[in-house]
């Protein structure tokens, strides 16, 4: 096969490997590990549920798929996105060659990989030489495989010598990461999906699994215990409609409500004193703190009347197996971390953790948010290690075979701080990998204006048409899910396998191989020769994880993951020594022994006074704008889901706004009318969906439409630095 780029002057080991095995670079057939006309299994690459799919091949190419019946996650079910997972690979706007912006015409024009790599390295090296190691940053994703995340973080920080990088996990799961780390000593979601079926009370706070995680919701529907399902959400979401109790609180009063529940539980003696004494720290201070959240005060702040507050609390108190679940309604808030920890505190004081059907359980968003949180080398050093800990740095350096001093203790700026760095002129170069920040970042117009200040913007992407790719100086064409191999880690810590079942189009390369090329062209010599393939990188991750709560040293290889139906961390060599693992090991939860990952083994109760929202409503902007997922057929900015005719038919094509009938009547707005929505930052139009799912004074616009983040206000949780997408002030009127 003729290689699509000229490597005549480059006779390193990588070139020889390219010539010998072009298929590994997305250029040939699927790997011989998968028989050409077989059916093989792999996990879905959209959301963090991590469903197992059967991929049906013909002549080595995926032609169809079906849901895997024996996978412990989805048990034969898949949502519309999963069923359509192959469709986006064939989209006509795939990036098939590197593209460079012509400075004269302003157009993106094809170049070969060699030119792209030379330019990538020259331009970023120039910026580094002129402005220092802190002047180039990357923003990546929870959408690429763990091995690629680990490679990228190691390459950028240890190899290329830069400091600042972050991921779109910051928009999604940073809060859960910080909340767990502070409370439990490690970023450790404690649950397994079997808990959905084992609870007798499930409490969903700011979570709409009917839409956002439909297969998890199916697991709830399989619960044989006739559970109480409590939804705490300002909107009457699809999940709220199906729940047994819905509490439509005032937007962003959840922290007050949770403290109020704790106060009643403690004052009424509905707590597990033995568990608290044996396994927690900080209870006395927490109990004293919450006394100020009297039922009357909570009712005034949240809009939940006192009788309902008692009913909610009593339901929790009477439950034998109570599980608490949260997602973006909590995480995307100005006081997100303390809200997540208030949920954790409820589980701790009632002893609802470490037993079947219990837990303080954060549901993640992206297919590999968990991989990004632990192995991306962004906020934590690889394997959930600490950049500040010299022993951790030495351990990681030893496993990777690099000098200790290559690993800096300097922390990275968070996403919003990188954006601010662009505004301040400190960040001059930016590399976006598999994320569409120009659509998804909060206060979008500011972000896109700031991109113009950059000296060099590289976007590594599957598609040429994303809002971010359209602004790039250089586009690197990337293979997508199904065109490469690696692992994803789902919400319940299960490591699942992704395989190459389709050829990437044109010259598109797996992100892993793009990083290999960059390592070579940057001149890093032999520093990354251990990263010879995704599976070799997985072996490095295993070694790095040794002794950590997320240890995976007992997983032999990819074949082991495949045969086991995914493997939850931790899975150490102790597990591996068990020749006949009991069936229940397929679904394991953490903290069954009551030991947390803190120094003394006890969980910490953390709390703070609630703070006012960053942008309250006023006479000029009297509505609260809430954003969120619109339908189970849409995924984030629609880069992939919009490619499917089927998925497009399952959601409105145009941006719409949910508005309460009373507000609509008062403003003279009818169903289907075009309305204007204005914030202090921008003005957009949307189609009116007149519905009582939102209360008077509130409107909701799905996050998938390009316009919505023109309106949102850039406020952040101080601990996790996660953006507060769920609350800003707008005005609404007929267009
Ligand atoms: S629920 Fe998530 S993982 Fe499962 S099929 Fe749908 S998108 Fe894929």
C-alpha cells in the first residue's frame, strides 16, 4: 500500500512500522484479530453507560450492529444513539486529509501528513521559545480511548514540556471528581448498575436518566422491589413524570434542600450512628451546621412546602436500601462540589453506602469521562496519582522510563483559566482534540472571539464542519470510535473494549497514531517507544495503577476484558489469582468494608454555606434559563448524531424553548411561535414549546443547539471550576 504521506527523509522506527503495518494506522483492513466475516463485540462510544454492542462484519468491515445480550451493563438493550453508532463514520464531511489554512485566501486546504507534522511542531516550538512553556495548551475530551488520553497527557507534559491542559470533562464531571476525592480520598464512584435494581428508594438529584442515560433507566424499571423513585429537579423531566415523587425546587436551591433534609434526619434520630462513628469524620460539625436549615427556612428558599420536605425526608429515612444519584443538574452549578458532597453526606449519615442498592452515586456523561478523570494526566497525574507527590512522580517516571524531572509538580490551569489566559495574552497556541469548544463552551461568543487572538489553533477532529474545525489554522483528521482500538471506562468503573471494525476514511489516523507521529517529529527520540500500540499503552497503565484504588494490574490484556464482559476497577493481581471468580464479581461496588481511601480510612463530611447565584434575575432579565439534554437521540453538540437521518428525525431540527403556559399567555406567545431570548451576552431565536414542564419564570433550551451557549453566563464552581450551565438570567418575548 502506498502511504499517503511522504516519509522519504524519515527513516525512524515509526516509518518502518508504518511501511510494514499500514493497517495499524487506519489505512488498511481491520486487524486480523477480528475475522473478516465474524460478529464481534465492543462497547458503545457515546455515553458513559458503556453498553455492549455486537458488530457484524462483512469482508472485514462493519455493516451492522445489535445490542449485546450477555453484557452485564445493558442486557440486550441499546438506545437510539447506540443503534446508529456506525452511521456517523460514513458522513461526507469526514476529515480525510490534514487541512491547513491558506493565509491569503483564508480557506482550509489539504496538505500531507508530513507537512502537517512539521508545521505543528515548528509553530508550537516557536511559540514555546518566544513565550515559554506555559504559552501552549490543549483541551481534549472524554470521548477518546483511555490509552490515547494517557499518551496525550504524557506526550504534552513530559515530552513536549508544556504545562497547561484540560478536558471537556471539566464541563461534565470535574465536580464529581473533586467531591469524591475530597470526601472519599479518591475519585471513586462506589456503585455498580445492579444497585439500580436493588434499591427500595432511589433519589435522583439533577438527573434525567430517561433521556440522558436511557439504559440505566431501564435498569431502574427492572427493579423488582416497587421502589420509591424521588426526583429533585426544577423541571418536570421525563424521569420526574415517571417518578413516584417529584420535588420541583427553585433552580439552584438544591444545596439548601439537601442540608434541610440532613437537619431533619439528624434531629429526628433517623441516622446510622454506628456507621457514622466507625467510618466518618466531621459529623458533629456537620450536625451543628445544618441546624440553621430549619424546615421553614428551607421551604422559603426552595419553594418546597414543609409538609413535602418531611415526606421526602421520611421516605429516605424509611428506606432500607437508599441510593442517591446525581449528574449535570448538580455538577454544572456555581456551588457544585458542596452540593455533590451534601448528597454524599446524606448517604454517610444514613449508612447508605457499601451495601447493595445504596450509594452516593455520580452518573458520568461521556463514554470515557472516567478514563479522562483518572488516566488523562490533566488534573491528576496518570493513574489517579498526585503531581505534588514526589514519590508518585518518581513511580510514574520509572514505569514510563523517563527522567523524574520530566514530570513537573506545577499544576495545570483549568479550562476556564486557559480561556482567560488567551484573553490575557499568556496562552498563544491551542490544540483541541475531539472536542467542539466553539459550540459547547459557556459564553460561546467570547470564546470564539478569543480564538482570534491565538497565534496557532490546531483542531484534531473527525469532521471538517464542526464550529471549532472551521476556525482552525490546522486540522488533523482523526479516526473515530470503531476505527481504532482501546478501552473506555464507564460510570460504574467498568473497563470496556473498543475495536477497529471499520477503516478510517482517506488519511485519517487514530489519535494514538497521530500522537506517535507528533512524538517523532517533535524529536523525542526513544522517549515514547514503549507506547508502541494501544495495548502496549494499556500495559503501562496497568503498571502505573499498581497500589492505587483504581488498580487494574490483574487484567491480563484486551482479550481478557473482552472475554470477561468488561472488568470494573479495582482488579488487582489478587483478583486475577482467583481461578473461578464468583458470579457476583461481575458487578462490584466499593466500600463494602467501610474503609475509604483517606489516610485514616474514614470519609469526610464537607459543607459550606450556600452562595447566591452569579447572575440573578431582575426586571430586565426576569427569566431563569436552564439548559440540558433534549432527547436520547442527540449527543452534545451533534457532531456525530446529526449525521444520522434516523436520529435527526427523533428530535426537533430547530432550537426550541420550553416556556410555561402562564408566561406564554402573558407575553402573547403561542405554541410553535418564534420567540426571542436575550441575555446580557447575546440574542437568539427559538421555537416556543408551551409546556408546564417548566414553572413560570423559567425557560429551558436543550444544549445541543448551537445558539444556546451564546446566552449562558460564565460562572464556575470554586472547587471544581466546572461551568454553571444551569442558571443565567434572560428575557423572553415574541420574535
Ligand atoms: S445508553 Fe449510551 S452507551 Fe448505551 S447505547 Fe445509548 S449511547 Fe450507547
